């Protein structure tokens, strides 16, 4: 695609924080009407770059040192934001809202309810991760902005919703000369839809691990039993009449679209939520990894976090081996609260491995993971499987099917079927 007008111009951009180099001597141009993908390994600075273009860094995060030139339609990012040219959808949508319910949020953005009629009276804090992201997408698409910035959309949207979004974005680019930038790891999914791919950092080839599935016997004990489970937020039923049995040592994937109750089910199994009706049996304490693990780290460094969990393990583990297994060497002195989403995911995997729990509950495990980190996840699943531990993963990512012993799918009518 050839366009004369530059939507984004980046020249010799350098970004640091606390002496750590995030981006170094970066230069590129994106033309008006282009659909562009930023990709690269976890921690390579993709989200940081998007925040610089959106005027958030250093505007709201003045601890960052930023040098070089960034122009959006010829304006500094902060001025482009004031002119209404930019809409930004963050990787973490949970803290982006100020309205009580969806209707309030749309009014604040001067938008009609439109296609979100089914969500309009829902409290914002009752929405699933995918529903929150869809709300932000709706606001961005109707904002009239000339530049749309999306951080990790495939981590939040199920495949059907994402493909529909790509079609809408392509139409906006062609018909209305809107410029779109996506940050995502899924190059193989997006390559045929985008005009340009900009890689930050370097990708090394990672051999996919062999997936070894354990043969289960009828005499195995159940690790989890769910009978007639029902849960609701207010008057809205999320899960109704759910039955599920999970054998000890099994790897189970709970799949389904956005908002069907996958995260709610994991929270019920973890004891965070209490059922409205029904019975839940869990054979021992479960180790629960939420979608936002960064909020439950306890200490001031990755190493101290690993030390805390290593002391709870029945058999000692060499921390150096764990650091190597989860590719944490370069992060060992970092405050875990400063990690990228993918880096925080890898640390949470290490903590699950170190924990004494025989049941691991993992909510959306592939969020923010680059290809090498997905390989680490698959290796972890194999390791835990051979130890006889039970793993239940909730996701909309179909790539997890191949590593699971069994897959069940939650549907919008709260029924569940084996896949």
C-alpha cells in the first residue's frame, strides 16, 4: 500500500527506565490507512512503544527517559491525543473504566448503546476480560479517531470476535483512511491481514516440545467433582446446572468464547467465589493463577518471589534450575510488579511449578506469551503431568487443545460439551 501522508513517524527513538534500555535507536514510518503489526519477544518493548505513540509515556509515566522524535499526523503524541486523533486500547483493560455500568461508560464517551444492548445495564466490574476488551473496541471504533492502537487483542478476544474485528479494521483502513497498529505475538494469524510487520527484538527458532499425554485408568481418583453448579452476578446467571469430573493427574482445558463463564468457573474451584447452588469437591488446596498475576506478587524482586515459594515445596528445587527452565535469568533482580504481561506469566508458571499444590488452575495461560514462552508453558504442562498433578486451564485459545487430555467447552446457554 502506498500513501503520501505519514500517520506515524518515529526517528531514533530511545526509551529507558531505571537505567534499563527498553527501546534503542528505533526508526520507522507508517503511512495513513495502513494496518500494521508490532511483534517480538516478551519484554522487547512492544507495549512501551505503543504507549509512547499514544502519548502515555512519558506523559503519565515520567520515570521513563524518552529521547528521539515521534510524530502522529505531524503532531507530538500528546497534542494528537488532545486533537482526538488517537484511540488506545491497553493490554490491561481492567483499570481503564470510570463508569459504574456499561451504559454510564458509553455516555461518558458520548456513544449510544448500539450493539452492546445486552451489556448496557451490567456493572463494569462484572464483565469478563473479553467483554471489557469488546467494550473498549466499541468505544475506539466509534470515536472518530484517525489512529487506532490495540495492545494484544488476540489475548482477550475469542477467534470469532477477533476475525470480525480484523474485517472491520480493514474496511476502516480502506474506506476511511484510518490507520491501525496492533501489538501481538500471533504473527501466523495476522500476517495475511496486515500491510506491514515491524519486529522488535529478535526471534530465535524454538522447537515445539513433544506433547506426552498420560493414559488415565478408571480407578484413578477424582481431583475435582462439580455437581449441579450454578452461579450468578446479581440476577444474571453465568453458570447454571454445570456437572464436571476431573481425574487426578489429568490436564483439562475449559474452552469457550468471551463471557461464557470460564474465569468464573476457575474462581469457584479456587474458592474465591461461592456457588449460588450445587456442590464443588476439590481434592486439596489448588494453586490459582489469575489473568492478572502481577497483582498478587508479594516481594520486591523476582528472586525473592521464587525463594518464598521454594520453601513451601516438599522436595527441594535448585532455584538456578527453575530460573533457567522459565527463562528468568535477566529478570532475577527486577521488581515483579514492573514485568511485562508475558514476563509476569513466566514467573507465575515458575511459582506454580514450585508450589506444593497438586491442582493447578490457570486462567488464560497464553495471554502475553511469545512463541518461546508458549513452548515453556507446554514444557511445564508436561512436567506437571508426569508429577501426577492435575491442571485445569481456562482459555479461548484453541492451541491448548493439543496439550490436554480432555477438552470441554462452555457455551452461552451454560451447557457444556466434550470436544
